[in-house]
C-alpha cells in the first residue's frame, strides 16, 4: 500500500490505492483501484471494469482472431487501455497509488481514442462536454434507473459516460409482473403493471408518489391514482435494496458469459462479472480487505447469487472459495465479521436512501400545497393514462 504520497497529493480523496490481482484460469495479472475514503465512486467501477473487460477482449482476439475492417480500431482501443494498465502497474510499484489528476488525464486520452474508433456510435457526443464531465465520475453522478428494462435512460450523462468507454451500465432493481402477486395488499396486478409501464423510471415514480390529487377531480380518478400510489409504494418497500429476484434473472438473460459490466445497486457502482450461466461475481474493492496479512487478503470476488446476499461466498482470483476453514473455526472469526460488515453496509445504504427520499418527499409536498395556495393539477384528465405531465425532479445523486 502507498506510503510515499507526495505532500501535494495528501488529500486522500484524490488518491486511489492500487492492488494487482491475478485472476481466471488464464492467470491474467491486472491492476485495480481500491475504495477507501473516496466513497461510492463510479470512477473506480469504470476503471476496473474497463481493465478487466479488456483482458477478456485481448484473450478472445488471440484465440479467435477476426480479420475485418474493424481490426485496427479494436487494436487501437486495446492499446489505449493497456497504456492505462501500464501506468497503474508503474504507480503501484513506485507508490502503491495513483492520483486523481493522472487518472483523469489517462482516461481523457482513452476517451479520444474511443471517439475515433466508434465514430458512428458516438457521433452525437460533444467532445468538450465529455472531457469536462469526466471529473463527475469522482465527485458525483446523477442516475435515474429504469425499473422496467433494467437500464438507464440513454440521454442521461451517466449512460453516456459509460457508453463512450464501451461499457454497459446496468442494475437489478427490476419490476416483473410476476413479482406483484406476492406483495401484501396488492390485488390488482394489471393496474400495477400499467403504472410501471407508464412511469418506468425512478424519477417519474417518485414524482407520482408525491403527487396529491386536486379536490375537484372525479372521485373514480382519485381512487385510481391513490390505489396505484399505494401499490407502487408497497413494491418499493418490498424491494428496498435496489435488487429483485426478477432483476437477477433479467441480468442472466441479457448478459453473455464472460461479460463485465458496471453494476448499480444501493446507490453504489461496482464491477459485475458473469462468468457463466447463473454464475455472477462482484469485484471486491474495499481497501479494508487488503490492509492485513491475514488470509482474506487473497479475496478478489464475492459471489452474487441472491438478493439477500446471505449465501454469498468470497473467492480468490481463480474463483476458488477462500476462508472455508476459517469460516468454521470459531463463531467470531474474521470471515463472519467481514460478512456481517458487508450486510450491515448494504442495510445502512438502503436506509440512507430511504431517509433522503422521505426528506425530499416532505419538501415536495410542502411545495405542492403552498404554491398559490393550490395543489398541482391532476396527471391526466383520463383515468387510462398516467405517463404524461410529470415534472422532472432530482435524481439519485451518487457522491
């Protein structure tokens, strides 16, 4: 770990620790960034996913070379990412860390290559705006999950930033009609399906839940709106950690084997790897796993097999379970402590998200009722449509 940080880089939030992992049966040796005092930083997820995905791309190109007009572009892209890898390996050897300034400069170089390689795909992107937006990967990104398709609106900056680096941004906070039938107090699945289909994104859902019907609207429309609000709230309360069983199935269905993506959950960005069918792993970047000489320094992955995470295991870089002996050695061993801390962190983040939502909700309700002494107009004059006239409000801010 870094012990030789220059005084000008002393601010810990601008320095990222580096760890070199050896992973897969091919023994790829890849540097990754660790998360310490930097907070839930999408920059870490982008860099790590970019590097690991490139290892897979190089391997596939080596074993199954494709001779086509895009071969030169693929090589240029790979060379750009390899330059980042070499920089991290060098800084790991010299200081154990890299500064934010150097990291953003290298990403800027890769961005220029990507814009040239994928000219057709990114023709609508403004280079200056993208370069100016790169620091937001560290200071905070605004995201707006689509709960119907498991993705994010294509016009969002978060989607653009990951897309321009040829990375997928996905989440598992996914609504499925089959999941509504098990919700307590929800007896109109068709109505709930229609509400999610019309609203889709978390922003619009939040706006709808905060909406208060005017006193002069038709009673049947008022009842319909209030019933849909109640059902949507029940679904959100039943899925507080931004992950559902349907979401995990959707990820398995839509991702290929040996595919890396940037994954969003609990207001946190991470690297998710689909190794095979129903075989997912998240890259562990918590620096606390690597501050000790104990055996869990070898931990690289955590399995991703359930919403609760209680059955997840820790794995070495070659996907062999670690700490099995320690797990059963005593009831208060380090393995159980790590598991407990992971579960407590997930729960704490979910509670913080709910508290921020409640706080914003109180403010919005006051605004709705105080403005001109009147309430806002109804969403729609027709009881058959709720998807229009929703004012855009704040998104989930990741800082």
